[in-house]
């Protein structure tokens, strides 16, 4: 038993003050929490967003000090993203990044300049108007659409929402080089399934690669860089074969360029497969690569989770207004896409007649499996004024560009074979 001492009244006063302070803090926190809950509930009513965690559990204290910040091992092991070559100052045709070569669509520059005076303000956090416009265009509910800073960013948010260390993400390989980076950053393990000899997804092998650890399978149709798209029948079969708790992410960045009648349009399969998530972008057919707008479409619950993990205000003001402006120019977009598809057919006919073996090309690019000769071909192309995307030891991807650029490609490839 402690003896009452002369300091007792002072200690009691101190205790009372501490208790008062504690009560005030608790009151403030409760107010904070109820405000946060209100905001989360409102977002949930409007967009189906997952409620925010108001009082997250504090992180475990580190058990061991290392003297300097250390990257997670998964991050240190990430491959570098190799962007399409940008040229060295010589006049060149840039056919290395699958960009849209057309000038801005009608009304785009005006829509952008209208917004320039507003850039001191944050964008609409939920890109409400754009989300609604996309939902209307695709015939889905607005709770099924979430936008982001390019579809690559949306993919990162998808993975944040669905996977953690110890999980596996399967994807075909070779495919889009952002996949290994996105999966590696998420902490999950990459499981790569080789393409077939004609550059297609090996769907049987992809389905067979699913294990209890598999959380996500990424598919790319048309496949970057090889070109072929998936058929609806193939995808239906695949989705029926994989467990329904595995999310299947179908990257349709080049969907607008597909003129193959049997090719899948992911939107048609969404009602039957709630584990299907689509990724789409304004970077290709809509010509907004520099503004960064992409989106995911899927079941409301999945989309709410992705939204909860998304970068706050990630779709910037100019991007939102630009995307809305180009959505109003669908006829012009279709005309331009048709012109690119016609050019693709012309180039493919030309180079196939020269003896090149070109796999099906359903996007705005085509693939030549040049193997060990790839480096030499890419260097020779640069000397001929053509920037191409080489994959060392594998092949070269060539974007369908301006008519003159395409003429130069046909001429170069014809000369190179001789
Ligand atoms: C298959 C694929 N998905 C996504 C993207 C990138 O889209 P975004 O510009 O919307 O990030 C690309 C770009 O090259 C791509 O090839």
C-alpha cells in the first residue's frame, strides 16, 4: 500500500488534468470518426465504395534496425519498364510505342483550354461525369466503372485490392511489360505462361497453372506485342474453367482496333462472370496517351475495392474533360480507327508478300519474330529513320503509324530481307 504523501494533491490535480485531456482527445477522435464514417457512407451510397478504415491498427514496431531505409526485396527485384525509343534528334517515324498518330480530335483542345484556368482546384475525386458517361456507353451501372491515371495505374490498384505476398498472379508471356512490374510491386509472385508459337495465349496452360494461391489471371486481347486477340468462345471456356474466386483481368487496351468478328468484347461477358474485370484506356484509339486516362469495368463489389485503393484524385482535371470531349466524337474516332485498320491490312499484305511471317495483328501494331537478328534489325531501322520496339532475342513490334511511315516500313522490311 502506498503511503499518502505531501505531493498527493498536486498529483491528483495532474491526474485530473490528464484525464480531462484524454476525454477531450477521445471526444475529438469520436467526432473525427463519425465524420469519416459519414463521408465513407456517402461515398458508399453514391459509388459503392468500401467504407474507409477509421482507426487502423498501428503497424507492428520494426523488430530490427538496419541503419538505412531498405527497399522491399520484391521492389529491388523489379524489371525496368522499357519505354518505346524516343529518337536521337534525327527526323524519324516513331513507331515504338503503339501511339495514335492522329492530331487532336475536334473539340479536344477547346475542352482542355476551358479547364486550364481551373488547375488550382482539385479534380472531381470520383470523375463522376466521366464515370457516368462510360457506364452509359458500355451499358453498365456507374458502380461498375472506376477510372485512373492510365490503365497501368488502374491495374496497380486492381492488384492492391486483390493480392498480397504469398499469392500468385498468372499471365501469358510475352505480353505487356507493365505486368511483371505491377505484379512484382504488389508482392505477389508472377507465374508466366508462354504464348503459343503463333503469338496467342495458351488458355489451356493458363487454366492449368491455377493453384490455390492464384488470386488473379491477367489476359491481354489483342496481345501486346504479338497481336492476336481472344475469341469470345475461348474466353467463355476459360472463365468456365477457372475457379470463380480467381479474378480474371482482361486488358483490352486495343479493343477498338479489332475487326475480327469472333473476337471477344469483354463487356458482353460481364453479366455471366462476376470475376471478370476489364481494363480499357483512352491512350490508343482515343489519342490521349499523354493525358493518362484508363478505367476498369467489373462487378460493383470488386470495383468498390479498386476505388478504395486508388490514388486520391488520380484522374486529373484535364484528363477527365479530355476523355469526356473525345467520347462525344465517337464517329470521328471510328473513322480514324477504320483508317488505321485499313493501313494495318495494307502493311501486312505488303510485308507478307515479301515473305515475312506475321501473326494475326488485331491492334494498331504487328509483330515479327526476328529472334537473334532483332538488335540488328532495330538498329538498321533507326538508320532508315524508323523507331521500332525491339525485344532482344525475341522479335520486333511495329506500330501502324502515318501513311508515309507505313510506306517507309514496307520499303525497309523489303530491303532488309534482300
Ligand atoms: C496491353 C496494354 N495495356 C495498357 C497499356 C497502357 O495503357 P495506359 O496508357 O492507359 O496506361 C498499353 C500501352 O502500351 C498496353 O499495350
